[in-house]
C-alpha cells in the first residue's frame, strides 16, 4: 500500500516538474493537489513561487486539503518568498486555520506591502481553529486577532476592509463568552456604516448584521 | 477615516496632504509653473487625489489647450494628464474642453478625453464620441509603425455605452465582429448597457474562457462594469488573479444593491459568498 502511494506521488510530482506549458503545469498541479499526499507538500509549496496564478490556486487548494502537516514547512519557507508567493502562502495558512499561523497572519494583515496578503490574512484571522488551542490560550489568541482586525478594518484598500469585516463577523460568532468583545465588533460595524463610503464593504457589514 | 485610495474605482474624497509632498495649493500653482515636469506631475496629482475643488478644475481645463509641452512626435503630455484628471473630478464644466480634445492630433489626448467623457456622464458629448467611430471597422485597422489604431475605438465605445447612447447602437454593432477581441468585448459591454440584451453579457461570459490571460482580464473588467449578475459563478471560476475577480464581483454586487435600494437580495448574498471565498 505504502509502496503504491509512493509510486503515485513520484509520478505526480514528476509530471509537475516536467510540465513544459502553462496548461500542462496547471493540470499536473491539480492532479497532485487532489491526491492529498504528504509527499506532495514540498512540490506544492514550490509551485506557489512559479508566478502562475492558475497553478498557485490549485496548489493552495491542495495544501489546504492536506492541512495541519503543511503548517511547519510553510512557515519555514515564508521568509524566502517574494510577494506573490507570500500571498499564496498566507492564503494557504488562512485556509488551513491552524493557530500556529496566528503570528504570521497578524503581521501580514497589519503591515504587509501587498494588499492581497493583507486581505487573505484578515479573513484567516477570524477563522482560526480555536478548538485546537489549549482552553486557557483561546482568549489570548482571539484578543490579538480582534485588535488586529479592528485596525485592519480601517485599511485604505476597500478589499482589505471587506476581508476584515469577514474576519470580524466570524469572530463575532465564536466569542459569546466575551460580550464586551462582541459589543466592540458591533459598534465597529455601526461606525463603519457611517464612515465607509464603499458600497461593497457596507453591504458585507449588513450581511454580517443580518446573520448575527 | 483617512483615505488615500490607490485603486482605480475609488470614488472617495481624500485628504491629499497626508501622502505626498505636494499640497492642493502647490499643485494648483504648479500648473502654471515654468518647469513643464512640475506642471505634468501637478495635473496627474490633482486627479489621483481627487481634488474636487473649482480652482483645480479651472486650471486643468486651461491645461487642455496647452501648447508648451510637446513630445518629439508632436504629442501633448500635459493635455493627456489634464484630460485624465478631469474625468476623475466629476465637474461637468470640463465637458466642452474635453469634447474639443476629441479632435486633437494626439491619439492619447483623444483616448483620455473619451474615457473621461464617459465618466462625467454628460450626454452632450455623444455626437463627438460617435464621430470617432465614423469610419466603422473598415478604418479600424492597425497603422504600420504605431501601437494603436487610427482612433481610440475601445474608449469611445465604452464611453458611449456608459452614456447609454441609443443613437450610437448601429455604429457600435459592427465592432462586435471586429478582428480584435478587445474591441468585440468593448462593443458587447456597450451594447449590453444600451439594449440590456443578455446575448451581449453572455458573450462576455464566454470570453472568460479565452485562452489568453489578458483577454480574460478584460472580460472580467467588462462584466464588472456592466454588473452582469448572471456572470457571478463564471467570474469566480475564471483562471485569473483573485484581485481582479474580486473587483469584477464588486461591480456585480454594487449594481445589484443599487437596484434593490440597499437591501440584500439572494443574488447579492450569493455574490458576497463568492467574494468571501476568494479573499
């Protein structure tokens, strides 16, 4: 069984490495991603740096499918990446939702030069898998995410503010033990509705208010 | 909130002082500066930071007739920047000057003027814009040695669509079959705006599957501009950057919300769901 899996992984990885056109690369990465193999992690991480949006989307999907085992190698690689690859890596971390990604997401959401990175990180901050943390740490982590998201909800790019609303809305749903935080999120939404002139951002706030 | 927008679809007023070495007063004064580089930069800056005050519009309108700043091939760089800026400032006092620019010898001045007239929404510019299309597809052919066609056809077609220029329908229609896909898409976009016939929106959905990334990007922009709600899923699935898909979906969402008087329809919620997944 193991031998078969190894053989399959080898075949799929080889197809990615030997792809000689954008379309073949995309197909090969999609196949590798769908196989959901631990052995595929290094290759999928590498694809994030190829400057091929289609292939990167497929690689991110594949990394999210594999989940937790991806987090350590991805965090190790992050510093070597260019902006494009960082954006994909942050999206993978945000999608996996492992709380070990918190610090990366905090820094990325608040300070990253690229708005696509701030955007992905903001959404991820609200959607971490809090149950994976020891109970006594949950509030510390959520508190940090909340502070960051309130700040990011004032970003100068509409799409980052939109993502912050998505993050805050998710946080609103998991903080019933902290009514003070929930009140802050609701107040922040109200304030944004009066000051933010972007119709998409305001629509997303209204959706969050309806769902709450 | 301090707002300095970098995206092209911004409509917000801004606080221009925070993000630049120029002030509003300096920028306006610089449009009369003897250094043509400073004049050129000031014209760009006033548009970039949406300086919507009458004095800024007045100096920019004057700059549309500038004769001092010329390129080696007889272009008018200051006029180009002034024409672009005036589209962003939303003051229809600029319309007569921009219409005059549609006859300028500089292609890029004509292109900028057409784009800005589309943004300003004043229907008195329709006849001038229609004149740019007068020769039809027969004249819309590549010019040897130049990177553009005889006229800024795409800009003129898009502006006429934005102005809902029904009288231009028969002029725009032949461009649906122009050999250049970008012009076909511009024609689809305008024809949809003028006729609301879904055939044209559906053609743009097909264009999202074009094998060239540049054309898929153009179709995303066009569908966002017409707010074609049926395209939502196809946009989300297009092989292109998420940033561009999000801007396109934003166009759909805003158009939908405006039509339903700010309430959230099932379609609007569906679009936001797609957007959430692309963040």
